[in-house]
């Protein structure tokens, strides 16, 4: 049985689910993460405070019942720098300082991860891009296979895609983008890995076109988080057929400009839009007037429980993203029975006409037509929504994600062993 170290970085990331599934299969050696609630931090006093404080509630939500506390190693000091950077960006609008502090936090995380890694006998180091750093060098010296987990379009093209309506540039068109310190660390981790794991074919395409060989990349869709499934009401609680939901950051990258253009141009004017998600601080001035309209309800950040309730009650889900990895929010909308309108750049499993509508990225006219079709045919929306609930739970459960991940670990170790055997034969013959 192989053993794996899984390094999640900070915040709640999908590698928590990976660690839970590895633990269930007896493969988890260690789970590295930022601040993590264990022991007395999960007591009744903390839970009472969480009812009054959303930040505390989000912190406690990082815990997973399927993850043995004995396997968790918290790299909390690095998170102080990263959280300080986030605060500087959101509250003080000091975005350069934000990038610098986050970069320091990433570097510190990789350095602090070295100590627990040095004591491990694991064969695989599965780490989140950006959080590897010097820990990858150590893991390699110890003979571990280093697997980098990257979950968004290549940093080399991300800015270009947002500025050009989601178009993936060919290598000859890609500009010489000056990467921030944070993105430089992400790219360094991808380059340093023995293998790269991505969460959609879309992400693999962006990496392949601009540096990473195809045979170095594997795709495993993350699918549903068990904790979200537990929050979904057993039956849909539909609101009006003209109700629409957008969930995610209100920003250009998520396609919110297109949402505005499409809705304002629809033939029907009785739509109601609910928006669940914070606003990109650099772009707040662009969206404030629209979000203040009487038929737009902006809720800001919502809990997992609240999001599940919204998705179960609102029949149409919009997510016209220009550049994602594989947006988990789309899987969540499918699981709640939504009719989903999204783009190929969301990196989802949505098929046009099967799970809703797949529209070209950056195309407000196509988005408008898809919205109008959904608004005009409530029975179609309802029937597809019912099928979506079954489809995503059967085909993209967390358990299936764990199976695919475990199989990948095995294949990579076998391939590595074969490669080493061939190298030994070649050297002996020469």
C-alpha cells in the first residue's frame, strides 16, 4: 500500500477531500494545511461563537470528520502572512502589498513543511501549486514522487483570457506577462513537479499550450464535496420560474459583466437575480449600481448551508466564467437540481442541451438567448434539474474522486518504477 503526504495550503481547498479519501483507503501518511480546528477549538464555546461570527464559522468548517486529527500538521504561521495580505487587499486596497505578503506566506509554508516531511516514509508528496517551494526539493531528495495539484487556468494566460473574453491564446500570441510573486511560485511548483494533477481538460489545455508536456499532466474532476451534499434539502423547494442565481465572486473573470449585459437585453423583464458572493474590490465601482436594483438581491458571502438552500430553491443557475479550473460551484448547482448555464471555460461536465446550456465565453448575446430559453420553458428547466440531481451524485461523488485519485497514485508509482528499471538496464549496457 502506498503512502501519501497531502499538502492543502491555507483555507478550505479540495485537497481536504483528497485527504479524507486517502485516509479511508489507508493511504494517508500526513495532511499538511494552514490553521486547522482541532481538540478544544471544536468545543461548545467555539461553536456558540461561530453562530455569531461568520469568520469563526468558516474556520471551524475546515474540520472534516473523515480526517483523523493525528494525521493533521498545521502550518498556521504561514497563514498569518497570507491572511494579512488578503486583509490589506480587501480593507486597505493595497493590492501590491497583498501580493507580496501572500508570496512570503507561500514561501514560509513550504519552508515550515520541510520538518514534518523529513520524518515521513511516504512515497508520494501531493502538494497544492504555490505551497511547495523548498519542501519539494526535500521530498525529491528523500525519493518521493512529487505530484503538483493545480486548479485554475495557467497563470501564463489567465490575465490574457480575462482581458480577451475567455480566448485561450496560442503560443505565438501570448504576451510576455509579468507574473506577480505569488503566480511565479505557482509556476515554479508546476515546473518542479514529477507530475501535475489538474481538475479539468480545460486546465490541461492551457498548461499544455504554454509549457507543460501533455504526458506530465493527468485530469481528475473533483466533483462534489460530501459536506455540501449533507446540506442539500431532500427535495427541491422551488421559487418562481423567473428566479435566477449567480454564485461566485462578482468579477470580470467570473463573467459578471456578461450577466449584466445579457439580463438587461432579455425580452422578459420580470426576472429576479440573486447573487451569492463577494465583490472583487478592484471592480466594485463597476457593479455597485446594478447590484442595487430592486430585482437584484446581493447576499454577499454565504455559508455552505445557505448556498445549498438557495440552489435548491432557484431553478436557473448562471456561471459564464471566462477562466476557471473546474468550478465546484457548478457541481453543487447540478446536485441541487439547477438548470445550469455556463461556459466551457468553467471546466465543468455540463453538456449543452443535457444539463442546461453551454455558451461561448465572452458572448453576451449567446448568454441572453440561453437565459430567454430557460425563462420561457419552466417545464424543461424542471425536468433537466431533476436529472441533474441524480447524474452528478451518481457520476461525480467524492467517493469516486477518491477512487480515481488512488488509482492515479498507483499508476504513477508503477510508471516511475518501470522508468527506473529501464534506466538501470540502459546504464548497465552502456
